[in-house]
C-alpha cells in the first residue's frame, strides 16, 4: 500500500513493476479530489486515516519532504502500525554491499551508489544518481535529491533535505531538518534547521529569518 499518490509514488510504481518483490494493492491519500480514481493505473482506496483497516499489506510513505514523511509515520504509529509493516524499495540496479545497511521504509531510486559501510536510517529517500561513500550515515527521514554526492564519513541529520546535485565534503555533519540548496558545495558543518546554498555554501536562512540579503526576501509568503 503506497501512502500519498505523488510523483515519488509513481517512480516507486515504476520500480515495483520492473521487479517481483512487491505487488501494489492501492494508494491511501488525503486529497478528496482523487478518491476512487486511478493514479498510474492504481486505485486510490481511501485516506491515511483508514490505514488501520488494511491489516495485511505493508506500507510505503511516498512523500518527498522528510518532515512530511515523519508526520505521516507518526499518524500511522497512532493507528498501531509498527515498523515491521513498512516496505523498503530499491531499484533493481542498486547494490547494497556487505557492511552497508538500509532502514525500513526507505526508497532508493535508480543508480544510487553505496560504497562501503554506509548506514541509511528509516524512511530515507535517495533520488537517482545519489552517491554515498565510505562510512556515511544518513538519519531517519532524510531526503537526498538527484545527483547528491557525499564524501566519506559524512553525517546527515534527521529529516534534512539535500537539493539536486549538491555535494558535501568528507567528514562534515548536516544537522537535523537543515536544507541544502541545489548545486551547493558544502565545505563546513551545517547546524540543525538552517538553509545553506551556493558555491561554497553559505547560510541563508535560520527558519524563516533571512540572515543576509534583502530583508524583504525573508518575509513569509
């Protein structure tokens, strides 16, 4: 059962249809617009609040935002859905070498590379062409967008978001819920909750507070 009829969910569907590991039962999504409809040829069967009615399938949360996946996981936990009920989906071409681990509920799309002693937590999403090198550790609910590259020994915090083609120098730490912009080159540790971008990457935001630049740009829309 896929949670959220999103673009990520359709990418997962493509993986599953190319392998025999799982069969998709349907979608659960809170949008009233798509209830009872087909998404990618699969029925939207109900809302997330109805997950506990399905006592046999495994679930996979297909939301691009790590904080969004975390919120849904908490909702499912309140319904009594435990970690054993979550599937883990890897593109058939992705290899998990000995010494590397991938947590439950995680999604690894095409051409993701794990080299040696890489640890991925629960509900991690790695988009195509992500490269994780020796001794990297990625905590629960983190999102690594397409083309992200981590040097050796990098630590990515819980629900952090790394934009497309960003790169993190070896040995650094990216804090929980930090955001790294597209194409950024990170050369120093990034504290939790901050937004960094550029080459080399610099701090832009602390939550909604703009740190540098035009103060008007920091206002909440």
